[in-house]
C-alpha cells in the first residue's frame, strides 16, 4: 500500500506583514511593549494576538524567564555547548519571513481536507524554524536536563522533560534548519522530521527541504512572470549598471553585500590552444543566442598554435552548458561539466561549433561570477554587449537569467 506523500511549494512573506502584504503593527522590533494601551503593536506574524510575542520569550529584568531565539554559532558556551540567550545582540535573531503549510492533504476533489498545520519562520541568521502552534521557543538540546547525558544535573529533568534550552512545557519548536551557505552549520542536504514522541505526538514523516532562488532578471527569449517573452534588455535602473539601485542584499541580515560603487567587467571567452571556447550556432544567425550549447577544447600548441574559428565536437571536449540531442524520436541529455569530458559514442559528437569571435556590431561576453579565473565556467552570466565591450551597461542584453550580483572590478 502506498503511503500518502506531500510536496509543498511555499511563498514566504515578510515579517510584520500578513499574506496580502498588509503591514502588521507599528514597529519592526519584537518585544517592544506598550506604555499606553494601543500605542505600540510589534506583531511579527498574522497569527499573533496584539500585545503578545511568539518569537522566543522575553521578560524584562527577569533573565530566568528570558529565552531569546538564538543565532546558533554565537549562542554557545566556551565548551561549544548551546546556552540560552538573554540579551539582544549577535547571539539573538529576529524573524525575517514566515509561511504556513499542512503536512497532510487528503484529496477528495472539492471536499479535500488539510491537516497537521505547521508554521515556518526564516530568521535573519539564515535559519529556518518549524512550529505546530506558531509560538516559537529555543528547542536546542540541553544536556544538563537529559538523564542519559554525562552532564546531567540530578532533578533538572523534572522541570525540563524534553531536555531543551527553553524548558517551557509548550516548547514544540523544531530547528534550526540552516539554508544560508555562509552559516557555519550549513549542510547541502536538509531534512525535516515530524517525529512521533511520547511528549510530542507527530506523523513520523520526513521531508527534504529546498530553497528556490528565482531570477532577478530574465534572459532574452525567456518567459516573464506575465507569460510575455523577455527582451533581456539591461536598463538604466537595473542594479547591474546602477549602484544606487543596489538590490544585491543579504536576504537574512537585510544589508547590502556589495559596495556602493561598482562596475561589472565583461570578459572575452578564452580562445587559446589550451582553452578554446566554442558555441553551437543552432539557428545559424552568426551570433550566440540564449540556450545554445557551449563547449571548451584544448589543443597541442605545437601542432595547433591558433585554434580554428570553426570546428566540431570531439571526444575529450567539455560541455559548459547542458546539452540535449534528438536522434529520431529519442532524446539524449548531458549535463555541464568541467570534470567529465565528451566520451566515445556521445550523440553530440560532430556537432558544428563556432568560436566567440568575429561578431558584427556587438560582442558576446561573460561575467566571472562563479569562479573568478578569467575563464568561462558553467552558470556564469552571459551578455550581448554593445559600444564599450569591456563593461556591462544600459542597452546590453542578457543571454542568461541573472539571479544574484557578484562584483568583478
């Protein structure tokens, strides 16, 4: 018998707003208490009641009842064990985005039912927290309250049976699940387990978590959000060319991650014996277009000191973009790789190639935004440039989607 499975794609909403984008409250700082009833409203989430706080616990002048939500790399003692956070600073966090979802969906057409609701918060440390009642508490492990631990303090388990940093009995938060690659605890594979325990019933189901980073700008020929076809044009207010429109923000800390003044340098595709870059001109229009395939070759400089402008795919070449070849009614697909070359029998062998040279009225160049080695690497941004070929500017065209900004000066 097949077990039910749920796949959820969630929109996350900014803290201090509801799902419709309407602002909640009057301040953006949790724990701001009202001196006059109705004067201050610091709600972070749409399920909070006015005058309450669902992000950790804070009792002014009472550290014993203060348990702020932690930034885990800082919220540790000298031995590296988790410790409670009682003051605002580097060891505490604030909510940045929230979402709601259901673990179980029982499909019955128009009578479908959703069950096992959970709340999610992404904080300013790049950490995700889950909670089934929407009131978040520090759930990290407290060894001193675990009778199985060598650090157990006799009697402490009676008031903290789940051995968590915040011992409040209603603490059913799970996390953190780290999605920020810069976070010391980041792991590329992240799983959420709704564990079924005596002290916290659950469904005992597991999900793998993922994070989708949608493009900021769509390539020429790509499909916009409104189903129109993008022209890929770089305009004067785009942050690629306008530092005052600095959209390259750290999504967790809410601060710019690039300097206020920058220029995007456009590099020529390598064309030497040791590293010659080519493209397959699928529509034969004499220039590189979005989604055309890119390859790199290497030659013996004593035999071929100058690479040819036109050639074909051969065994030993490297695909720098994904490639899909249709043979009859069958499709053969290959991933981009700088490690695994084209092998004997590959269906793209003998595919005609042209060099990134001899364009008329423009040039095709790339931004060294993945691996800064002056060589094109899979995933780096490509532009059709006009006028000054050495920089990206208004009037140029994007030939790949642009997701985030990396500065090359």
